[in-house]
C-alpha cells in the first residue's frame, strides 16, 4: 500500500513534465529577476522588501519551502509515531476473532490507515513532494490553474530527477556492482582486505569516480559497497553518522575534477567557459586533497573502532556465479550512454527501456532491477526543483551582495537548505562576477554539499540505500555533525591551500 501511494504521487508529480504538450505556458511566472525595479543603491534587506511588495507570492512560496525543510527535520519523530500507531492497531486486532493472514507474515492483513499515512509523511524522500501539493494549491489560489500547470509542465526542468532514477537503477545492477567491488577489492587488498581497508578505499576512490561516471552513479556504488563491507558489521552509531557525513562531503567535491559530472559545476561550466583543464587545475587537486585529509582525520579519530572491526566470515555463503565479461561490457555501454545523454531525457529514458529488455534476456546473470529506491529519490528531487525554482527572488540578491570570503561562506550555508546546483545556477544570473567570486560560489556550493540530505542531488540516493542501517531513520542533526569536520577540512583545502 505504501509503495502504491508513493508511486501514485510520483506519477502525479512527474506526469505534467512528461505529457505537457497541451498545457498552457506559465507566462511570467516565476517573475523574471530583471523585471524587479530594485531601489538604486539599496541593501539586500531593502531589495527583498521591495520584491516581496512587488510580488507577494514570493513570501508565500518561500514560507512553504521553509515548512518543507523543517518537515525533513521531523521525519524521524513522525516515523516513531507511525510505529506507535501501528503497534496499537495490531494490539486491537488481536482482540478480534477471525482475523485473516493471507501472506503468512504473522500479522493480520488489515493495516492501520493512519499508521501508513504517518509512515508516508515520515519518508524523507516524500517530504518535498507532499509540500508540492500545498505549493500547487497556493499557486492555483494566487495565479490560477493555467499558471500552475504551465509552471510545473514548462518552466520546471525535471531532467535531473529523471536522470538520477535511471543512473541509480543502472549503477546498482549486479554486473556493475561486481565490477566495482572487484576493482575496490584489489585496492582494499593492499590493506589486507580488512574492513578498515574497504572503508578507506570506498571513501577515497568512489567519490573521485564521480567526476567520470557522474556523482549519482558514484554515490549509488559507494553506498551499496559501504553497506556490504562496513555497515553490515554494525559499527557504533557515532561512526555510522561520521561515515555517512564523510561520504556525502566526499561525493559532493569528488565530481569537480571534470566539468560535466557534478550538477553545481554543470550549471556554470558553459556560461563561464570552464573546461576540464580549468576544473582540474582550479578545483580538482583541492578536492583530492580534501578527500584524502578528511579520510585520514576520521581514520585517526575512529582508529580503534575501525581496526577492531572483524572481517565477516562468509565461508558458509554460496559463492556468486561470475558474470560474463560481455554482459558487464554491455552494462558499461548502457551506463556510458546514459552519462553521455544526461541532458536529453528522451535518449536516456529510451536507452533505459532497451536496457530493461537486455536485462530480461540475460536474467540469469542479473539481480532484480530495483526501481523503488531510484523512484523515491527522483520523487524527492522533483519536489525539490519545483520548490527551488521559486526561491531565486531572495537567493540571487544575497549572493550578489557578498565579497569573496563571505560569498564562499554564504554559498556553503545556503547549500545546506537548497540544492547546490540551484545556488550556482543563480550565481550565473548575477552580473559582474569576477573570477575570484565565481570560484568562491562554486567552491562554497560543493563544500556544503554534505551537510544535509537536500544539499546535493546524489545525497537522497545515498540515504535511501543506507537508511535501513539506522533504526529510527537518518537524523538530520546526526548527519550534520558527521559532515561538519570533513566540511571544515574542505574549507581549508579550497580556501587556504
């Protein structure tokens, strides 16, 4: 039931983007930044007041967005309430005679309606989609149905959410995962193949792969391998959160060696003329340094516990049958094609349909194609871009008013509450940015990409894969604290080294 509810809402959210041919355009909504008559020489606060007065809906949209962000911090508590409600429901059912149990799970078939509703409201991936309903109602109230449909169908770009769904599904396939595991096993063997060697190898190499196979794919591979090689060993909660925060920060900066793999870089590369050489010389070596130093710092901080983790005894497990090289090669072709066509949904979705046919034809070498996690992450990102598209009225003036160091700090902080790609995109709209300011805003955006689940597009993918290891769900505060130290290390790497 829960899955059907999520998929139905996902369909509701994405359908306008996929079947928008007959919808009316949204006109001047959201209002173009150039259309505001900002007071000459006014400060940021005066500009925001002027824009709020000129377009009162700005305040409404931002208030709804703030409520959605606050909702993400309450999801763990809501899930706890869901468990309480379901437990009470089961206790009541036990008192009733003639209860059915058709699936044989030891529980009555009748579910708790309110328990399921609370579970849905407690899913981090569902939060922004839920608040899209509120936002949509507000747009209808203020602007009308045509503007609402036009905004969602024509103005909002759903390419990134759709791409993440496809790349997550491809990156988590058995042939790709086996290849990644074999490559990292060779590196981990240098440390004796112990859990600490796997931990260090995954957190170092996988993020850097993000510069070539895209950050969402790197996050998927890293999270799945960390789950198998590290989280399955049941480390302490403190180390679990530290590792999750470290993973998110490393993935965020690991995609900056190239100009096409990290969403916040992609948003500015063409506008500012940044190519691969520029990215590596200005960002890449800083990112590599930051990743290595952060990993070493956390290794030293948790040295005793990491070294105490025992290699699991898998001698009794059935050995996996090898995947033929040609099957793996075809998977890599599909993966490469998807990365190449990342900005053309009709191509990468079409390619994915061909992949599904290939997976069916080679089913004996495949694991089940998992779509639930990728679709939930896509749902999360789709909701985020709908909300984020209405926040430019206040973010752009804030960015444009800052100097180099304040801009770096401001971008880092703003990224914690907005997708970092949105931050850098808005920076391209600010006239007169010097090279130093351009560097500062992008460096700040990728630096803050691990502080929250909404800060960087791949983060929901990692959280979706690893959240089963956190009994009460991933705590936003725990994630923030886990990411804080590596974030400070990256600040040092980008701004001091």
